[in-house]
């Protein structure tokens, strides 16, 4: 069965430091997509970054990068130069199948609560 | 362009009642998905609709149903509410049935007393 595991319930980081949020996944599919979302206390899920299973290079979006290690089935999120506004819940998610497939169902992990300290 | 909108933002119901939640996708997006997020957990997939057809269904009882209208907006209906249905209900839209980015709305927080 498909599964996303986030083993860090909470993390602290000092402002301007980098932080890594862990994510491991389990799937028997060869084609899949991995996502990270940010959820502030307001509740809205904000898309951060996407990595396709066939992408050879790690995805980057501004201060966000995804450390994709396919053999280890891990997709860790790295946030560089943390800001106070980065304090939020972070969710790792997986979608099975290639783009253009039948469904875009996402399977989410339990999340990591990040607190950025001044 | 407006993002995904959901209504109402908050709702309080009692056990056994029925509720309808509404979602309007981003203009040009044809796919709408619904997720339930119970406090302290990640969102769980309920339904996906694309071009008014059901494309996916999660592991939820038949009390949950949904539909998509010609303008691609969507409704989620829940009958015979239980206390355990209390959650944040999130709607997400994307351009196609399967696409890199899904954009989420602000959610509807349902409390069942």
C-alpha cells in the first residue's frame, strides 16, 4: 500500500538557518510524483515544490529544495535561510502515476510542525 | 485571478443532520478534489471529479457524495452526520485530471455536536 512517513512531529530552527524536514515513501509504482505543502494556522494548503519520479535533478523553488533519493525512497524538504513566516505545518504527499493519468489523488503524511525562532 | 473558493468557512451541525459544502475552482481548472483533514492528521482523499465525472473515490462511507456542475464548481454532501465527521474539508483544483500542481482552497471547518 502507498504510504508517506514523516517521523518528525516538530522541529525548531533559528532564523536564517537551514532546516531539513524528513519524508519517506512507500510505493510499488515506478511512476509517481512527490509534493510538499505548507499549512499555516489559517488552514490553507500552499504548494511548495514537486518532484517527479523520473526527474534526474533535485527540484528547487526559491529557498525550497527537495533532496530526492530514489533508492532510499526519501524526499526530504530543505528550507534555506529560514524566516519567521516559515513557521507552519509541512506536509509531504505522493501522487501515483504519470502526469495525464486517470487521477491526481494525493496521499499525505502526518506532517511536521516547524517553529522558526528569532 | 481568484484562487479556489469554498463556502461556508465555518459550519456547526448536530448529529444526524445533513451538510452541503461548496467549492469553486480556479478559472480554467476542470478538476476538483475533496479532502478531509481531522485535527492533528494529514488530509485524506475523499473524491475527485473531472469534467463532471467521478475520477476517484477514497475510503469513505456512502454517506459522503459529491458532484460537479457544468461550470466546474462542486458540492460535497454528507448525510447522517457523526461526531467523527468534524474536520476541515479542503477542496483542491487543477487544470487536468492529473497535473503537477493542485491548488487548495481555505477549507470549510465543520463541527458536529
